[in-house]
C-alpha cells in the first residue's frame, strides 16, 4: 500500500467578483386547492434546465498495485524477458462524471470539490447538448466540498439564487443532474431536515437533507425549489450499496454563495483560525453550566489567538457576535465563515458567569491530503495540526473503505498497533510497516478513545 502526500493547488484566474442573479428571498407558498387542476412544475423546471451542466473529468492514476495488472505475472517474463515490463503502461486514465450549476452568464460554474479536485482535464456540456467546453479550475475548497470552474463562453443562463434562511421541512424540491451518466435527469422530493451536521462527510457541515433521488453523477448538481430557484448543491448520499436510499444531502445555497464568491475573487478560501479543540455539552457536564447549548473549549493551541486573548479550558461559547451557537459543529462552521484578522466577539460562560471576549483570528494552515489510492484510508483527508502535534481527519467520503470502517471528520489518529502517531510521516511509516496485515487503529473522538480495524 503506497501513500501519496498531495498538496492541493488551485488555479486562480485573477481577483474577480460576481453579481448573483437573486430571486425573491421569502416567497409565498401555494398549496393544491382544486380537484380540476393538475399540480405541475414543468414551467419552472424547464426554465432552470439550461443552467445545469454535465461535467466529465480525466485524471492519470499511477499504477501501484501489481495484482490489478494481469501482465505483471512472472509467466510473461519467461517468454518476453525482463525488459517487457517497460512496455506495460505505468499510468491509467481515470474518468469520472458529475454535474454543475451555472452561476454567471460569462461561464462561472459551481460543482463539488470531489468532482474536479484530481482532474487533469475537465469537459463541460450544457443541458445534454453535444458541444463540449474545456473548463479550468478557478478554486477548490476541500473543507466545504465546493469548487468553481470556468468555461470560455458568454451569454449563458445563470441560475436564480435563493436563500437558505427561509427553507422549511416539507417544501417540495427537485434534484437536477447527470446520475450514472445517463444525461440530465430531474427527481422530486421534499426537504426532510435542515441544518444537518455530524454526518462525517465534510469538515464544515450544515446540510439540507432530502429524499429527492440523488445518485452517483448527481454530485455538484442543483437542488431547486418549486420556482426553479437554487437552494443547494447536491453533495452526498448515505447508502450501503452506492445507490439512492432516500437520504441525500445538499450544501445550502447561503454557504455556496459565500464560498464561491471567495473562490472567484481570491482563488481560495482562507478561514480564520481560533486555535481551540471543542466538544458538545453532555449530560454529565450539564450541571456545571447554566446553558444547555454551546461549545465547550477543551484544549487551546500554543501561540494561538485563543491563548493570546485569554480563552480557557472549560469555557462554554454560546454566541459569536449575533449568532447563537448550538453545538461544537455549529461553532466550527461559524468561526470558519470569518477571515484571518477578522475580529469576533465571543460570548462565553465561565464558572456560570457571562463574559465577552474580542478575538482577532489567525490564519488556518492548508490541509495535507493522502491520496485515494491508499486502500486503507480510501476517501479520507488528513491534516497535520502543528500546534497540537497531531494528525486530524478533515474529510471522509461516504461509501468508501475509510467511511465503512468507522473513520469520521474530526477524528484524531493517535496510534496504529503499538506505534503512536504524531505526524503524517509517522502514519505513512506505520502503514508501510503493516502493509497487507490487519491493523488496529486507535482514534480520539469527543475526548474518548475508539478502535477501528482494517487490513
């Protein structure tokens, strides 16, 4: 098993800005009221379909597994000599399909980061039309699983942008994309839940859950309301077999707007860094605090903003500015929405007394990625936290081996078999040592140690 350390570089096309095509933010809802009428959404869906694109990518994958190559058998060496291996292709071409949404008439398109992040070549076709356009990456944000690409084409139909603030469970929604590469497809459902986190897919999670059928190839496509207005970007499903089970997740459009605007302007998303480890309030801790909601600080990084401005272990953060904090995941998302050098006001409870602390955020370091070719941690993104000297999991793709064995976003890898893990090099070394063997992997989650097993 060979692990490749990759650093993700985004192609910035220059500092730009974008003007979104906004729809009415709080529309009036209409309900069926006549037996003589048919409830149809075809008018609004047809207006939206030309804003949805199919995306196909090509990437070169280095051949590292001899078992997967039939010509690696010693049988061939007997007949063709030792030099015959030079004729065996060392790389193979990997092809993937996804979807995207046109944000502007001049060719900016949003999709999922996992659709394009490893691509050497990206082709875009609009609404099942045969003409294909070469696309360039403008920027990728792994933590939110969003990316922006651009094609050289003007006069495109930009989708109308809605708002996540006025969504309600039970609203009718449609997922539009290119499932299994069969072409543009529309499926219908409702909003099943809002503000879903702790899914273990992305670092920053605030998903819209829907039962609209989402399948492989839908990633990066649109989730629209009954007016044909964008309310989310389809991102992931929960499935044991890889198909739709009625549990799909979309990134809310408010987050999409924020992330894509930064990617278009700067080519990347740089988040403010506070430097704390946090956890939720548990039943055991509830008696120690007046409040039931918030995020408890359990560790503070050295030389971080949190240390500089006087935050302490045990502080309960219940508000940031005017935003109420529900739990640890919500706190991470809120802090991550600010930039380095932004000043935020933290409302904390310390020893059952309220306190306000103004903090100037620092800069968050870039993630280090272990490539998907790693069979043990297939679909998992790791980051070395130099302040805490630990290896953290920042992303887990669903329906991969890493997800199936129980790894989740936020886990800290502390030990593999008898070897403690402090750096990415430690992890690489121990995985090579136990290559092909069953391994016990110890992780720290919510201040508790868990063990998962993988071969």
